[in-house]
């Protein structure tokens, strides 16, 4: 497993706040505008200007203004993805292994390790669910409850394979070069 170390958008170690710190240090709001939808740009610009003014007052005001900017930026970013926001997580917060692995691939420029690990994990999961389904299939007619357990496993297995297939093939079917049918989860 790839070790924890990178984080995601709602953590103090994440890429959104990393860019927000850079924007504040360089006094250049453009650094963070990529993280928000076009229709939220004016709000971020306004927040940035206010943050810059308050930061100049004193160290306590600077700390408070920075945190307000971070929280507002992440909240608006997540809203643009259709995700909820429940506050900024502290530095060192562990994130989901898949997100961790994807971030590490982006950072290193190497897709091989994450592709291999993801494929192995998916295969193991598919084989496990299939084995469970086959076991329940052997007892499908033992009782109504056994039949229901089989149907539950069958439906889960079929939909899991269907979802994986759609994820893998959706971009190719529509001729898209980028994007994802996966709903963003941070």
C-alpha cells in the first residue's frame, strides 16, 4: 500500500490550501481560481481582497483571515463539485487510500504503481464477491431466505460489474478525452 502523506481538498495538507497559501504569499488570487467554478470567481476575488487587507493588521488578524479564506475557498470548491463541506481537517489527516494513491501518482508523474494496485484490488474484490455469489447460488433453493441472500448477492455483483464497466468505457463511448463519470468525492 502507498503510505499516507498526501492529502485532499478539505485538509490543511491538501492541494486547495497549498495553492491558497501560495496565492496569499504571492498576493496573486489567480493561483486559486482554478479550484472554483467560473460563476464563483468574483466571490473568491472579493474574499481574497478582504483577506489581504485584514492580514496586514496584526499576526492574530492574519491567522484568522487566512483560515477564513481557506475555509471559504474549500467550501466553494466543494459546492462546485456537489460535495458537502464540514470544515477543514487538520494537517496529517489520513485520506482514503485511493485518493492517496491518485495524489501520489499525480505528484510523481508515475501511473504504474496506482494502476497496478487498483487493478489488483478490483480483481480481488470481484473474485471475492463472485465466490460469495457462487456459494449462495448452490443453496438458492434451500429456503426463501437462502434465495433472498442469493438475489442480494446477485444484484450487488451485477451492479458492481456494470458500474466498473461504465467507468472504464464511458469516456471512450462519448469520444471524450478528459473527465470522469465518477462523482468526485474528497
